[in-house]
C-alpha cells in the first residue's frame, strides 16, 4: 500500500458521505432532527417521537438518545474549530434519568471547553411534553487540524 492510498480512500469515503447527505438519505436526516433557536445554549435540536424510534413502553430508545446527544455536541464543537479540522467523539457518558415518552425531545448543548486538540460538551435532553429532564450527558472530542488527515495522523 502506498502512502497515498489511505488519503485516496478517505477522499472517496468523504465524497460518498457528502453524496448521501445531499440526497437526504442519511440515517441522521431520517430521524428528523431540527435546530431550535435557544439563546441559552451553544446549539439546541429537537426530535419528535414516533413508533419507529420508541421502545415497547413508548420511550425513546436509549441508543438514539445517546446519538442525539453526540450529534448536537459534535455540531456545537465543530462550529468553533478551524476550517478543515476533524472532530471525533472520544468519550460519551450518559445518565438516563427518566423515560422520554411524550416529546418532542430537546437536546441542549453547552460547550464547556474547546481547545486546540480537545473539547468537552455537556448536553441535557428534556422531554418537552412533560418539561422533565430525561438524560444528561458529557461528550468529549479529539480535534485534529485540517492537515492531520493528509499526513495520516488519523490512521489506526
């Protein structure tokens, strides 16, 4: 394998990802997440509940709640990093406090710290139908400069 093959593979993967996003067929888009204006957070998104994403007791699936937290936290971090940088989730801790059963679910992200190479975000997820806190999360990210992917820093 030449040194340019991983870079070409990443370029092709990014192009395929962008094509899926452009088509509207990405799983995250199918969830119906929407941005919500909120002056008290760095980013807030909502998700309506439906039978495709709830468990047999009518609550939002726990894994999807973690996914929503990861998405809102990642977008909040990514909005403040230099162009071309790559942000990857390095840790996600979620505490489920009560089921999210009425909806919509609202996830509020607060960037606690954003440095050159790491960021930490707190996310609270509230069941807006009941006004109760359903989960609280801490999400950490590793941040790589735009040239890191080009020189193979992200290789495993």
